[in-house]
């Protein structure tokens, strides 16, 4: 299938890994579509997406329309005369007029086992729900939101220590392999595509930053899911003595602790001292945190430095000024 003229559409690093797999395997990439450069960082300078940077490095033409409903954007794609469009975390909905342009249609690599977790944040939602497994679905796109017929499905377990970053890395690996398999068997897979069962669908809405605010009245296992789902994008946080503290790494324990939820308790281990925070049930042992304007730091190092912030009896709060 390397003779197919392919247009690739994607934006973040997850998508860039799939583009690289296509380039490395010798597929014919006519052009790349990605979202417009965005202001980012403290200086709010315009930054190109990972997909754009990779495409420029590979000397592939890059297009960055603001929207795809405009006639000029559709005419632009039609002039490329693609056989197939591959979409991976692009971030723009494709109207029917765009879907109709490629001769073999448009296929999408989606980071869930559809129809579960259709939408923008399937990795985070799978983690927050405590799902035992997830995966990648490669589907033939239609005008709905992740509703197209399924060409190829790959699954992976969600491990008890998986963070969003770890799970995304693993899903990218199986997604790249699945995409190359799909292209090598496109005729057969398009003929045998499976219709999704809409009655089993769930919606993975984009996470709001407020969802990362820890409610210490929840169980330690529930809070652990919030911590793991936030790594790399929206880290879990709480307030301590007016300081916004991000929880970067933690471990839930089931120990029964008679303390107000959010209260810090020193824990003496055989080799060292750590801290735990009382939860509605159990406790959360903090392993790494991040203070405002600082890099993440190991909690053990803070304790060795006699940090005044992490004192026994201090209490985390959902309010900056309780």
C-alpha cells in the first residue's frame, strides 16, 4: 500500500509518532495537516505542533487551516488528490465534504476500544474510570464523533501504576503497529469493517482543570486515579498553607487512619521517613510534589532538608485560603 497517496492530519506528539511510522515505512505522504501554531509558554510565543515540526524536517508540505468547512480549505485538499487521509488526534472535526475527497476515504487512529470513550480525552477518562483495559481502534471515519466502522482493534491492560504519559506511550506503540497493519491490509479490512454498538458508547469529554483539584474526602484509590490521569497535562493539585502544590507521584495505601481527610501524617518506614495524607478511606503516600515556580522534587529530599511546609499535622485543602 506504499503507493497510496496519503494526507496525514494530526497535531500532538501522539500523532507525530504515527506520522514518523509512516515516513519510516516508506509510505507516500503528499501533505500534512495540523492545527495553526499556538501561543505557549511564559512568553506566549507561537509554537509549531510536534506534527508540523516532524513534517518540516521530512520536507513534507504543511497546511494549517483554521477550519475545514471553508470552501478554500476543501479545494486545497481536493487539489492534492489523495487516495487516503489518515487522522490522528487532529483536533478539528472533518465535515462530510472533506470525508468525501480521498478516494479511499478517511481513517482515524483513536486511543480507546470503541465505542467506549468516544471524544477528546479517551486516555484520561479510561484512567479516571478505573478501567482494566483500553486500546486503539482504527476506524473508517464518518461525519459522527468517533462513530465510524471499525477496521482494526488492539487492546492493552491498564496497570495499577500507569500514568497518562505511560499509557499514552504504550498506546502510541500499538497504534503505530496497528496503522501499518491496516494500510497493508486495507482492501480486506474495509470490506470487513465492524459497525459500532452505539448502546455501549461512552463520551470522553475534555478534562477541565478543576477536575485535577483533589477532594481528600474521596478514597485513596480514587485520588490515586486523579494523580495518575493528570501526569503530563493537568497534574493533580491541592493547597497547603496557601501554596498550590501539585502531586506528581503518589501511592495509595489502605491503612485505616483516624485523621481529618487532607491531614499530613509522618510515616516511619524501615529505611526512611515519608509522609502520608489522610483520605476519606485510607491514605495517600506522597512521593514527588511540585511547588509554584519550582521543578518537581522528591518528597524524601524535602523531608531530609527539613521543609517547613510538610509538617506533621498540616492539612491540605481544596481552598487556597480556607
